C-alpha cells in the first residue's frame, strides 16, 4: 500500500455500474508517441441539404416525406432492427438457445438545421430535444410489450453515423438489454444493502473529491467517472434522485440542456474538431414495480485519444482480456474542464 499512487502505478478500477474492472496504466502515458498529430479542416455544411433524408420536406429512403418541421422531429426508423409484430417463439435445444425479441426503433432529428450539432444549438432548442426524449420514453415505455427504452446518439462518421444531420435514435425492447440489465443489478444490490441510490451517493462523493468534476450547474453534474474506459469518457448526472427523464421539472430540463451544451462545446474545443462520440441515456426500465434503486444518467463514449485523427482502438488486450486505458480519469477531467469556453 505504501507509495501506491493512482496517478503513477498500474491498477484496476471497479465500474460500480457494471461490476467490471478496467485496467489503468498511467505510466504508459509517458511513452514516446511517434504517430502523426493532424488537424482536420472544419467541415462546413449547408443549413439545408436537398439530398439529406432527415432535412425538412425531403424524401426518406423508404419514400416517406418529412414534414417541414421547425424544432424536433421523430419518426419510426424505416429499417428498424426491432419490430412490434415480429413472430414470437423460442429455440430450446440444449446448447442452442434463442428467444424472439419485439420492439420499436425511432429516429429523432434534433433540429431542422442540417449544419448544426448539439454544441451549436441554444439551451432552449436542446431542451426541446430533452422533452422529445421524455415523451418517447413515456409513450414507448407505456406499451405493454416494452421493458426498456434506449435513447442514444452516434455522432461522427468515425462512430458509424450515416448522416451528419443532427439526430439520435431510440430503440425500445421487449427485454431489458445487457448493459442496462447489469446496471439494474448493481444499483439494485446497492440499494438493497444501503437504502440509498448508488449513483446519488457516488456523485455526493465525487462532489467532495472534486478531481473528476467537469462541470456543475444547479441541477446537473458532468463528471469523468472513476472507472472511465474511453480516454475522454464522461457522465451527466442529475444532482437529485431522478429515476428517469419523466421526473425532471422544466427547470431541470433546461439545466440538463445547459450541461449537454457545455459538454459538447468543451469536447469540440478539446482537439478543435466536431467531437465524435456515442452517447446514451440509462434510466429505469419501464417494467411494473419499484425502480427507486435507479438514478438516470447519460454516458458519453468518445473514441479520440490524442488529436482529431488519433483514436483509441479497443483491440487486442481489450477484446481478449480487459478494457484498459493509459492516462487517468483525473487528467481527462482536467483537460475537458480547461476546454470549457
Ligand atoms: P445513424 O444514427 O447511425 O446514422 O443511423 C440513422 C438511422 O436512420 C438508421 O438507423 C435510419 C437508419 O435505419 N433511416 C431511416 O429510418 N430512414 C431513412 O430514410 C434513412 C435512414
Ligand atoms: Zn439534413
């Protein structure tokens, strides 16, 4: 124990939400880097692109016409991975197990303006996105067959996003998917033992320690979680106990929008590029029963490591053994915090 220093010595950190460990090797951050560091030219996009299938008034691939929407626009994914009326059944054959899965996929355009990303939108406009997420969570979750509503965004072609028009997706499932199910299990166990929501206690401790706080407003906090895997991974958390988006007041929706805007602008400033990431909201499953162990939160997993073009690859050791990072979460938090303008 003597001399053990998290900023210097190899160690494992526990992800309390999944129960998995991440290997941290801070000394490796000092190794020489011979790769290139390039800036990529800022992309300029028109506010309206006649070829974009998400722009107002345009035709989608399936032939449907988008209305000339003015704020947000939500529609059923024309190529949904989940369908509400797919055939029910199961395969129960010893080592060969399969279960049918029903659900619904939706696409949510954040803005009619093709040139924008969240970081260029006003707090009020982002709050409209938050309200649309809430409405989707509630309507999809109210359906008898739906247990979980996953809201997410893939931003940037490096994350597999097919279209730069600002948009996200919503997939609603019959069964709680793997990662929310892990988080449900860990939060439930903590609540059963301590009588308090785990992430509420966690944020309280982070507010005392301060090292991983990126941004605070009255109702929301942005932090780099202690167990972050991606170099600049962050989490947005409500400062009060809120099991889902449905429990946010209109003041809190605005504060959430402010946190989203501040974080996405800080990210863009970090490597001077429209910062790619996958983000997603985890919140209470829409199953009957007590969900008080849940604290809603949003994860951001950006792939960039060193510059606009140098990304972290989750390969080799990460694929075969354990997720791993070099510099610590505390360094990342400082970098992102310093990039807030
Ligand atoms: P990305 O967010 O990963 O770019 O995906 C966009 C989604 O939009 C994708 O799931 C859907 C695709 O199926 N889509 C439509 O529903 N209609 C279209 O006309 C094009 C794309
Ligand atoms: Zn567009």
